[in-house]
C-alpha cells in the first residue's frame, strides 16, 4: 500500500483556513444560542415581574418605559456596536457585549425594585442590536463573498432557536416557582448561559485584535463615507419599514376584533407560528440562489412581499384569507438575510461593522416614528392605516428597483481575493 503524498503548502493553507472558519462559525452560533436563550427566556416575562413589584399606574408606566427603551436602544446601540467592533476587534467586542448583559442580569437578580429592572434592561435588552454589526463583520471575514447570503441565512436560522425555546424555559420557571421567583431564576440561568457563551466564543472565535483599526466615532463623518449605492438601499429600506411598522401593532386587533369573521387569540397564535415557519422554510433556498444569481432580484421580491401584505390583510375578513395573508407575511423574510449580505457587499472594506451600525442607527431612529403615525392613522380609520402602509411599500419598492444596485462577485475576483487573504494569514 503506497503512502499518501505529503500535503502541499497550498493544501495546508486551505486546511488551516477552513479550520479557522469552522471554529469561528461554531463559536458564533454557540454564542447566539446561549445568550439568545437567556435573553428570550428572561426578558419576555419582565412585564409580569414588574406587575409583581409595583401596582396600579406605576406598573403601567414602568412597562411602557420598558417597551420604549427596547425600541429606542435597539436603534441607538447599533452604531456604538459597530464602532467598538472596529476599535477592539470582533472577538473582544463580543466579549464586552456579553459583559454588559451580565451586569444587567445582576441588577435584576440582586435588586428587587422596578427601577433596577429598567437599569438592568439598559444593559441587556438590546444585546442583539449592539452585537449585530460585530456578528456581520465576523461573517464577512470567515465566509467567502459568494456565500455571504447563505452565511447570514444560517445565522438567522440559528437566532430563531432561542426565540422558540427561550420562552418555553422561562414559562417553565414561572410554573415551578411563581412569577417573581421564577423570573429571577430565569435571569440566574441567563447569567450562567452568558458566562458559558463568553467562554465558548473566546475558545473558538479567531482572535482578530491585531486587525483592529482606527474607528470612526462620528456618525456624520462616517455618513460621508457611505457609498451612494448603500444609501439607496437604506432609503428604500426605510420606506419599506414604514410599510411594515405602520400597521404592525394593529394586526392582532384586525384579525381578532375587526374583521367580519374574527379569529380567536389562540388561532392568531398559530397564524403567527405559520408566519415563522414560512420564513424558516425559504431562508436557505433563497440564500443559495441569491449567492448564485445576484442579490438585487431577491431583495426586490422581498420588498414586494412587504408591500402586498397590508393590502391583502385589508381584504382578509375570515380565517382562510388570513392564512394566505400570514403566509405572505412570512415571505417578507424571503430575502432579509440577502439584504444584510448586500449591506456587507456595499460597505467599504475596513468599515463594514461601523457602516452596518450606522445603517441601522439611521433606519431604526427614523422608522420609530412609523409606529406613532400608525396609531394616529388607525384612530382615523383602520382601512386608512393599511392603505397608507401600502403606499410607503410601493415607494420603497420602486426606489430600489430604480436605484438599487447589486455587486456580482466574479469567480476570478473571488479567487484572487481568497488567495490574497490566505497568503496574508487573514483566513
């Protein structure tokens, strides 16, 4: 039996690169599941916990503040998340974000007060938002350009695991120990999971601190660096999010109270589950095709699904049409991972995390006004609410169809880029 030929330097480089990519992706996926489990099994039940701590109007005020903080901080944390990723390197930044969550958990565990919940929430409630730029930056480093949509789709699927399992574990804690003790026990478990996630990510994610660069702390200066193609995607995305957010809070009211043949709250629950299932089913096939044939067509189709939902909902007056409407609502995730991958493609090299954070800062701050406007429109007429939402969707879709641009990765370009990174030891 002849011996196997010795590995060539090229093969050793490919093997090392693949190993680093695989380890980093394992660390990233494990972190998302562990921290996400803690986030969703504890945070979801905070309104019940606040009701136990205070009564009457104070409880309502505290719950309202908590909800407002979630929306506001999700918008404001994106930019510093990108800045710190550039400044510290992805690995150190993710460790710092986990440490912030742990501080928030400790506030709730050891201080039995409604104000401690709000202070703690400022540290942990928007972990997903502050860590998203670093997550996307890590993906851009370990996933080849022609597989980015697929990589983002896998991360999106992984994020749904704690979203589904976390509330089940949190509910079990409340069933065993009651609301107050059960929520605190859920936060203790969240603390343990966050510590485990920190160990896992430090063990598996490749250290890139040597690549940390001078980060731009000024959003206005960074805005001037944003390419025009990325701005066009941002403007169309803002219009599409107005289409989504204007009716979003009122969909449950429309389905369970307003239509000619209303459905029960339980039926609305499984309609929502159908929406999530639809999203999960389309993630991977769409990502594969987007990486193969270009991202713009799939993002454009996604915007069309966003646009059509309010109008389909308007004419859904019984269960059967509502089923079709919620399947359509699930299809709005058709190209969402592809859109995130397109942001990474369009963002300049060396600024991907910061540019991703700036993109979400601008988008989410502006879109926060859509919910307020949606309430005013609904008070005038539910039909007007849905029609105005549809109008914003049409504008966003047309803008992206006209001004949106894709970056097709040519095989020669991909090969030369990959070889350069390998020779420099970047992957």
